[in-house]
């Protein structure tokens, strides 16, 4: 379980293409999952979206989560994600 909050910048790079860099800070509960070293984790992400309509987008994102070495164990993890988003 990972809950986070952060900032992003929605940058229109060309016509209907958007580059969305973001940074977030969150709390992680390991449960039966990967040991990320501690509760406090940071996420950096880079997303590339295509605007299908004014209110919907499809995109891909790559992100990295780690605890920035504030704990002794800091394995970090990467994600590659396909996205569909809409405004409401």
C-alpha cells in the first residue's frame, strides 16, 4: 500500500503531446510485498501523454521510488505504466 502527494508540471510539448514530470512524497506499507527499506518513500516520474480529446489522454510513464537513503536499506524500484486519464 502506497499513498502519496506531490507536484507535477503539465507541459504541452507539441500539438496534442504532453510531457508531465512529477515528484511526490508518500508513506509505504510493505505487507507481503517488496521491502523498500522504510515507511517514508519518494517518487519521481516522467510521463508522456497524447490528448485523445480535450478531456481524455493516453500515455506511458516511468517512475522510480526510493527512500533517498534515509534508511540503511534502500533498494528502490522502477515502474513502467500505461495510462488512460480523463478530467471530470
